[in-house]
């Protein structure tokens, strides 16, 4: 097998992943805010929200490919024994091998996804954060432990209500203002939650305290 073919096979099998960044930090938003975790951001996104705060992760590059065994080794050396996977869209790739190794090393696994691609792997916590530009899959919504809707404009409240009707009864519901619109949208979110108390408020705490 030629080296390029071997790399392609490892990539397709999920043994290599295009990693935009990785670091040890605290989870900054949603239900698990404040929990320490080893964070990996996988490159590749087919949505491209105009207000995205991770535009650098939209396109994967060959030089970003990393061996998942090395990723899990680094994650397992962090004191929290927790792995948080985000993107881009993580489920553009087969994450079964990644979660298998993570659990073998005793790591809890957390993931955030737009819900547009089939979920692979075994996860301790799944946060589905649908965007208005492509619909989330109903089968993914059924697996969500957490539904997080980013509120950029008033019509996003309608999106939130729609997706809340599609998740299971135990799914936790969160609303979060898009960062550049937080002064405008958080008062509206607060009013909405007062009237719809099944929802909770999510704030990007990591941006306030200055951590990645």
C-alpha cells in the first residue's frame, strides 16, 4: 500500500483526525460549564454560520491530521480524565475509535454537534446545537442530553421551540446569545425563559474569564 493510500485508509477509519486545536481548559457554556476537560476541535464544517467564532476550523488541512492514540494519550495525562470534542462538525468523521480509546483510558466523553451528521462513537454527554442553515437529524435529537440554541435574531426563538418539540423529555434545554449580539439578545432570552421556564440560560463564561 502506498503511503498516501495508507493515510487515506487511516483517515476514513477514524485513526487519524484533522485537529484544529487541542488544550486543557474548563468547559465554558451549557450544562457542564466550569468542568475541566481536555478539549479537541476537529476541522471541517459544511454549514459555515456567518457569526461562527471558530471559522478557522471550517476547512481541514492534511497537515492537521493527528493519530488518535497520541491525542488520547495527551488527554489521559490531564487531571480531569475528561475529553470534550467539538468542531467544525465532529461527526464528519468516524469517532468510534476515538471514544473506544478514551473509555479504555477511563476518560469521560463529551461532544457538541450541530446534529446534521450521523452520530458515531459512545458518548457520556451529547450536546446538540442545531443551526438555522441545515436541519439536525431527528435520530440525533433523540440522543441529545442537552439542546443548546444560539440566539442571534428573534426568529431563533421559533427555531428553539421547534427543536424542543423534537428532543426527548429528559433533554436539558439551553438558550445562549451569539457573542456579538449578547447585549441585545440576553434581555430577550431572559424574558423568554421567564415565560418558558423549561429553558435555562447559557452564558459563555470562558470568554468573560479569559480562558480558551
